């Protein structure tokens, strides 16, 4: 049972972390609560299905196409719609929600509301310590790991990463320092869309792909980002582990109340925030003024 | 010879008429509001189709709900993404009181409101410590916890199936069509005073209630407000209690109107987002924006235009409404009602009174009305 | 850039709208629906066959349901089949005059909003003047929709909600609720009976086939939803008592879950031999797929709505082999003498095996019978005739439960009446495996086309080595 909790929690946490870091990135840098983030994840899963199953392209090509198309959609949405009204925060929230609904309904028109499926990249399972986990899920965990390392390197070791972090900390000063802030924001939006697309592509084959699959993980992703602390990628990853393990432990200990696992994880988040209002690794806002 | 007291009456009445002429009829926005109220009151004379009345009753419920969100989140800036919590708590309390103790709607709805106000006070506790997105996420999570509690006490709440067989608002007539007309007026009796009270409470220029101006102050800069000697904690509690109370009134009315209460419909995350959608669409932080948003987006576009005029399936309805919202908000990011108001009213640069757009001089102080762009009071919700 | 945005926005939106409309047209081609018309128009220009010259008028039937989901789709398909068939034969004869059937389609959005569902119902009755209404899938919403229909004394034939309370209300207040009848499916408790029969057969075959002694272990995987509640309660009570099996645990993921891999891992850990899924959501596909792909040595016997669809085999990539589920129709299985022809016609027309919601077909047929017997459209007379219904439809022989039973106006369950069937996926084909080898009153009940239940090879392997 312990092995089951440890391994299932690990896999789940990896997926949550991958989804949450993208959300955290765009939230931390541009202060946009992007409710369409998980809708991009849904789009990528449908893209994989469309290119791979309907058009019959090879796996590599369909992965690349799904990734590129999703990132273009994500970046275009930001550039054409969100950037112009960035100052109105509630309006941005609403527009991202509207886009999530538009994406969902567009997929429902095109592919109907019945679930479609994508076969695993490598079928079969891999048994560790007596716990069977699909190879696809291990693959997803590995991808999450690589993507997070890559993101960390990008943010800390490159000039672009420095610009992104600077724009996130103080856009005005960053602008004064000669950073092209709008461009940086656009790149951030693209990066976030990339992360969402990657997660959709690697998780999609383990799920039934349906148009409304974006709503279920959205709440968890938002909870993870806030629990970890705004703009802290490290915090997001650690919070992903905490909430994933809470869910898995609830499911193992109280099987009849599995459906409570989400509420209990969210309750844990609320309690943590009561003790640390700025999240686990966030900076305190007390001295910051609006 | 007129009796002196009678004379006083005349004076009062003539003063009222003068004020009405001067302060209401000269401002286009207020004229529109007045016409709107009259249309609502007289609507059943023109059309007493029960399903149209049902759409309007639902709209009235949503109006109270949306305005209460606007009061809490729009004015004080306490971004609440889980407003359905108050709606659901009141719906459950009203339903349980009605089913188990046989209380009538006129009692259960206010009691439900009070229960929701208490829930509001409880939610306010974390709100004192948390700011911006942190508060938003905690409030978003609370309805999920509430659903878990509902499912934990299945013997009382009947779990997912929820409560049913709740008493009606009004059912004395034989013909359900007549009952619907009376219920419609009851919904107005609930909606109009609630909106009026919340509008007066949040009026920043009011000389009687200081709440409005303080709410603005808390939203714009809480630390500065505290530095000015405002007990921000107290006013946050007030905002949460009042917002919760009126959301609860809406929830209680919903329970007695639809006669079923279940977790998905009354505590669901989409209900919380829906209310934000309508309010932001109409114009946040303005009260009338929430009213306009609900009537336009919900009653007109969703329930009438896309259902009765153009018959389409729900999926296309959702998509069309989302596209309309994106387009409108792209060009009127402060909301449709606020945008229209800015077009038809001009604020006097000197005395800050609102004037009709065609005036050249202020109706009160005579100052010239330049093309002064009215500063948008849409709140900045970021915490960064 | 700003100008570009201004230019691109309308183009994008236009594209989206056109895309939506184009796809909407596609749907219309598949399922001939009425073109959008204003409700003020008294008659719709729908697509029934040309009316015979004798038609005296039309009878309007409101078809209400979540039209974009499989439940609503099949509800609508079933209604169309009945309309086309009856109208082609001249219509319904009321006191010597022929009336044609006209369908009024209403999307209730009930899976998401009870308020929308109730508004749609009220509109159907008061604005569209539907003479009869049929539909209602989500029990919570149907409780509210039922009240509206009863307010207007409109006959409401339920086609999809299994909640017992809906019929219990008829007993409590007959005069008010007598206009409600349930045509499909039967109530939750009878669904459990079928699951127990399935389990019994699986258990017997497992014990015979492998020589396994000792109680079989059963794990229940039920989504947390209103309809699954009574099913799980009854399983807990009856599986140990009636079947002598041991329940090792009940796992209840949320109804919106998209992944049950943690639950499956825990179930395998519990040593269960049989998993009973009680699932209606799309999670049924990853459930079937992962059970096979992870090579978990168990048999799956229960209710998995996804596995009732014809696309299940491909969706799971064949990993859903040996899944056993409660079902209502299967190709080539003669539940009644009308079944095979109906299912074949349905597949030819809509390219899908009908789900239980297609019972709307029977609902319209039995309504026709009642109207013709009553010889009038008067509601009370039709109700009285509906109560006397004894009709053999493609899914069952339909007789409504009497007013002396605790739940009147429900369809009678049992051998000789409505039984439903159980199907198992066997190498890409959905085969009927129950009712068969019946005992007691089930003796001799076996529909043509029924085959033996097969033990999943992995389970057989595991049991013979245990």
C-alpha cells in the first residue's frame, strides 16, 4: 500500500507540476489568471488525435504539429485579444474563460462530445515495487522532469530568462532597463502554451479525450500555483507534490470517499494559506502597494 | 385658505417633483433605469407567457446574485471566485427549513439570507489575511469544501440527488399561468428593493451612508485607507455580510422557485463563474452594470435570442455567447453598460455631477462641460 | 499591430461562426431535424414524409433532453424512427381521423443546469404547445421538470431517469402526478438485480472453469452520483448475502474524474477477482483501456455506459475485451420479436447501436396505441388507456406497474416483461450473455443470439495458479 501511494503520487505529481508551472509562469510574469490554460491542454490532446488518428500521420509528426498548432493558438489569443485589455484584470479573466468555452465548443462541433482516444506512444506497463504503471505515464513523468529542468535552465541561465523574470518582478522598471516588455510577455505566453501543450500530448493517451476535460484539472492547477506562491516555480512543483499526495493518500485510506480527495486537498490548501498567506514560496505582499 | 399642514404637504410634494425633474429626468442613465423599472412592472400586461415570465424570474434571481457579487468583489476588490457558496448555503437552509419545519418562503428566504451572511462573515476571516489571487483561490475552493460537507451528511442533505418537493413561492390559484404572474411580481418585490438597497449602500456620493466611498478606498489602497483611520477590518466584514446576505436571498428564492436544490446546481463552480461573467460583461463596480449584464446576456441573448428567435442547441448557444462576450469586451473592456453610460453622460469637471451628453454646461454649477474623459472606475484587481 | 488585430478579429470570429454553422449542418444531414424557426410560427416545416390526403391534423410531441450528449442523441434518434414509421403508415387514428406526428426538439442542457431544463420544459408546453412531452435524463433535473409538466396536466413519458422517487410520487398524489409514466430504464433497484444476475453467472462460470474454491472477491468502482447511490447500497447488502462473494472495498471517484489509475492500482492491491464498475461518464474509456493495458487479472462486470457504445472497442484499442455490462439492445439478439429488425434499422440509419435512451421509440409507439384506444386526445382518457398498455416493443414487453404498487406508472420488471440484457465484448463483438440458464421464474428465459460468458484469460491463469 505504501508503495502504491508513493508511486501513484509521484506520477500524479509530475503531471500536476507540468500543468501548473505553465499556469504559474504566465500568472507570475504577466499577472493573468489564464482560465484557458487547461483548454490549451485539451486542444493539444485533440490535435494529437486529429493528426495521428484522423489524418494518419506518423507519431513524431503529429506530436510536432499538435505542439506547434497549440502554441500558435495560445500565443495568438494572447497577442490579439488579451494584450490589448491587460489592464482590466477581471475582463481578462472573463475573456480567457470565454476562450476556454469557445475552444471546448469548437472541439465538440468537430469531434462530437463522445470521447476519442489516442493510443499510448509505447503500450504496456512497467512494474516498480509491485505497482503497475503504464509506460505512457512514466513517459509523462519523464517529460515533465525534462521540461521543468529545461524551463529552469531557460529562466536562470539565459538572457531571455533574465528578461522574463525581470518583467515579472517589475514591468515598468524592466521597460526602463531596455527590455522589450510586450515581446517578453508574448514569449512568456508562448512558453506557457508550450507547457500546456506538452502536458496534453503526453497525458492525452492515458485519458478519454473529451471537450470538457479542461475543467477538471483547472481548479487543481490554480490551487497548486497559489499554494506554491505566486511566480515561484519551485513552489509550484512542491505544491504539486503536496496536493497530489494528499489526493492519493485519501484515495488509498478512504476508498469510499475518493471523490472527497479534491475537497480535502483544497481544504489543505486553505489551511496552509491561513498560516502562510503568501503561499509556501511566494513573497509577501504586505509592503507592496497596488 | 389652505391649512398650514396641508401647505407643508404641497411644498414637500412640489420639492419632490422638482428634485425628480432636476435629478432624475435630466440624466439619461437614470431615465433609462426608470423606464426599465416601469417596463418590468408592467410587463405581464404586454406578455404573460409563462415561459417568458420564468426567464425574467430567473433573471431577477441572477440580478440579485450578480449585484451582491459586484458589491463585494467589484466595490471592495475582495475578488470572490466562489460566490456560489452563499447562494448554495441559503438555498439549502431555506429548503431544509421548508421541508422539515414547514416554514413559508417569506420566512425561509430571509433566514437563508442570514445564514449566507454568517457564511460571509466566516469567509471574511481568511479574507483578512489573504489578498488578491490568494483570496480568489481560497474562495474558489470553498464551494468544493461545501459540496464535500453536503455529501458527508447524506441523511440530511440527500447527497447528490439533493432536496426536492420544496414549497412554492405562490400557488393559490388553480391555473399555473396565474401563479406564474404572481410569482413574477414576488420576484420583483425581492429584486427591486434588494438592488435599490445595494445601490444606495455603495453610492460613493451618499451623505448618509459612508460605505460606498470606504469600499472604493479599500479597493484602491487598503493601507492608505487604514492610515486614514478607517477600520478596514470592520468594513470588510460588512461587505462580506451584506454581499452574502443578498446572494442568500437569491439562493433562497431559487430554492422555492425551482423546488429542487442539489449540489451541482447551487454550489457548482460554473455558477460562480456565471455571475462574474454577467457582471463583468455589464460593467464591474457599477451595480447597474450587473443588472444590465444579466438581462442582456442571460435573459435576452441566452434565454430568448438563441432559444426562441434562433433555435440552436446549447453548445452553439454557449459558443455564441462566448464570442459575443469576447467581441464586446475587446472594444468595451469596462463593460457594456458602463461604456454606454460614458457615451450618454458627461461628468462635470467642477462639481462631479452627471449630465446628459448633449448639454454644454453643467446643470448645477453651469461650468462648461469639456470633453473630459470620465475616468474609468473599473477596479484594478492585481496584487502585484 | 493594433490595426492587424482589428482586421483579424472579425475574420477569426467569422471563421469560428461559419465553422460552427457548417458543423451544425453536418449534424442536420445525419439526423434530419427541423430547421430553426420562430416559435410564433404555428407549424414547423419539418421533414416527415408527405402527408397522406386524409391527415386531419398533427399531434405535437416534445422531445426534451441534452441533445449534444449521447443520451439526448439516442433519445432523438428513437423519436425520429417512430415518427417516420408512424407517419409513413398514415399517422395515428383518433376516432376515425388520421393525425400525423410532429416532433418538437428541445435541448434542455439538464446535465449542467436544472434552471435551463425547467425553462425548456415550460417553453415546450406553453409556447410550442406540445401535446405530450418525452425525455428527462438527469434525475435531479427531472424531479423539477416533472413538476412543471404536472402543473399543466401534460402527459410526460420519462425516457432516461432511473430515480424511484419519480414514480413514488404518483402513489403519493395520484391526481397530480398521474400524467407521468416511465418507459426507460427501470428503477435503480432493478438495475442492481441485473448486475447481481450478471455477477452470479460470472461467478458460476469462474468456479466451474477454474476449480477455484472459496469466496470470490469483489471490488466496486462507482462514480459519486445520485443514480449510483442506491446501486452501491444494494450491492453492499446483496453481494455477500445472495452470491456468497466478499466485497473487498468500494471505490468512489468523483463523477467528473478523467482518470481512475490510482483507484485501479488500489483495487489490484486489494486482491479482487471481479470489479463492478458503476460508471456513466467518459472515464469509462480510460477505465477499460487501463484495465487491459495494465494486465490486471480481474473480470469487469457491471454498468459502464461507455461500453454500451459501438465505438468502445476501437476507443480502447481492443483492451476493453471481456468487459461485461448491463445493456438494452445488441445486434442480432432477439429480446422480443421486434428487436433484431429495430436494431438493424437503427444501425443503418444512425450508424450506432441504440442505447437505453432510444426507448423513446417505444414510448411513441405505446402512446399511439393509447390514443387510438381512447379515441380522443383528452388527457385523462389517454392516461387511463396508457395504464392498460401491454405492448411488445423492440426492447421489452411493456406493461406499466399498477396503482396498488409502491411505484406506479413504472415499467414492469421481470421475466416476460422488461429484463434488459447483459453484453460482453468478445474479440471486437458485443455479445449478449444474459439472461440464460435461468432458475426459478427465469427458467427458459433466453433470447436468441445469447452466448456463454467468457472468463478473461488473465483471471483464469491467476486463479488456476492460486
